[in-house]
C-alpha cells in the first residue's frame, strides 16, 4: 500500500503491506484513528466513533 495523508493533520502515513480495506490505522503524528477505505488508490477517512452502550 502506498503512502496516504492523514485527514486531520496531513501527515504522510505508510501503512503496513498487509493492510486491508476496513482496517483502522493510527496517525503517528496526531493520534487520530483512520479507516482504510480503498487500496487502489490508497485512501483513508476518519474512523467512525464507537458509541458506548453502557450495558443497554
């Protein structure tokens, strides 16, 4: 997988070779969670926030 840019801070990130669509990666500069949405071309989006269910 090629280098992608963080959607928050524009840092260049090189994901691992075996990264798959739907995988969550963390920006090493700002720490935001990014979801891999495409491999060709390589693209990421902010990962959806998980809601706490508090046992509901």
